[in-house]
C-alpha cells in the first residue's frame, strides 16, 4: 500500500480513536450519575416498600444496564481502533 494512503488512513483512525475516547469519558461520567441514582432508588424501594418506588428502582436499573452495555460496546470500538492504529503504524514503519 502506498505510504500516502497509509498515512491518510492512520490520521483517520487516530481521529476516530480520539473521538471514541472522548465519548467514553463522557459516558463514564454519565454512567456514574445513573448508577448513583439507581442505588438511591434501590434504597428508597427498600425503605418505602411501595410499588411505585420498586418500579422507579427497576427503571433506573434498566437504564444503568443499557448504559453499561453501551459503554462495553464503546470500549470494544476503542480497542478495535487501537489495534487498527497499531497495524497501520507497523505498516508505515516497515514501508519503503
């Protein structure tokens, strides 16, 4: 592959990696808040023992689970981009 093309792909992958890492940082902050809210809802459900409090807790837990899965998917994207970046760096380094 031509060096110019490799370098262009490397810049693209790097930009996507930076963006994914920024999104992951934001998601981590949001997830911390959502988990805290779910914990508070759990305590309220235990103390009040009302159907509404239990429902609120279940909703908060579901939302935290969805966000956790989204975080896992984003982590996988970051790992894939890091691997691709490493491959491109190796190709650029070994090229003519």
